[in-house]
C-alpha cells in the first residue's frame, strides 16, 4: 500500500494495492501486520456503514472524551471527506484537509483522534464505511459547524444547499467546541 502524508500531520491518505482482471478486483482494506509495519498500530472496536444520496453532508463529528480514530473508505459512489484539527496545542488547530474518496479510486483516509470528521456525498447511493478505534458514545459526541467561516472548508457544493440533519444544523463554532 502507499501512504500519502497530508499538509496536517496525522491524517493520511492510503492507497491499497489493487489486483484486477476481467473478473473484477481484489484488495486488502485492513491487514494488522501491514498497517503496523507502516507505523499505524491501530486497534479497531467498531465498524460502521452509511448510505446517502447525493448532496448529503454528515458531520463534522467528534467525541470528547473518548475520541475515535477512523479509517474511512467508499465502496459505492463518491464523497468529499474532511478532517479538521481540534488539537488546541497543534500549530494546525482549526485547519482542515479534504480528500475525494470514490469507489473507483479505492483510497482510504485515516482520521486520527483529535480531529472532527465529516463528508459530503457527490453521487447518489454512496456507501461509506469506516472502522473506529473507540466505541460510539453519544454522551460524548459533538458537532463542529460544517460551515464555520473561521474554519473555511471549501465544500464542493456549488450553489446548492447540502442536505444536513437537525443535529448537524446545530453544530458549534470552532471557538465553542471542546477541543482536545
């Protein structure tokens, strides 16, 4: 696999080795020994799967206490996936990284603990899968506002309003989140 560092230390783009022929393809999405050898010594406790129509924006979610690291990927469709640094002692606090994940490019994105995470679906029937390093704890979940101008995420929404949940519509400004 190929690991690509991002402009913010921590999040990583992972390109797995894909073996394809006329029948289709095969790829490993998780191999503990291979990831460990690459410096990613991770223990996952929960797998999640969501399906969304085009234009759905989920996030920007994080848990504090009990932060989750997430290894995310798309198996059908496409997303613009975003991680926002919420580590208050980081020189990159409040900065974001965005990456397009598609069923075609088969990329994965590692979002470590200490980051808010969210995504915008770019196609109908997008299946988004992610492995988590900590269990979901609703009492510890928070939402950073997806459109906070102090973060300035450049979502590829053109002039369309994304479809968001009631919970995500109440996201907090960066100045008000319980940072790490």
